[in-house]
C-alpha cells in the first residue's frame, strides 16, 4: 500500500506527496466539500491511518490515497441546482 507523507494546498488543486516519491495533483472540484471550502478550511488537514488517507476536520472530509490513485472523482452527495 502506498502512503502519503505530505499534502500541499494550492489555489486550484491539492498535491499529495507519496512515500515512493510520486506526487499526485487533484483538483478541488473532484470533492464537493473541498470545492466549497475556504482556503483556511483546506489548510486544516492531517494524515490518517499512517498516511493511508487525509482528513479535513473543518469540513468532515476523508480521502483515501488508494482512491486518489484510481483517479476517480467523488460523486456529488447532492444534485446540482437546476438551471434557471
């Protein structure tokens, strides 16, 4: 299992640094809670499960490294508002 060792928060994406030296860039819009979060909320993260995942306390978001490596965005929890 590949584990995360660090996370870097940028303006449009976050980057997960893996223990094997790779770095994964992930757009916030893959995860609706991160997309709607403030920069301060995005910066309040911690590694969980010895690096198996990332937790954002302020927005109650958990993302697994395994899921990121699969490259699949999260499905929205709620339906988008209808167009006017």
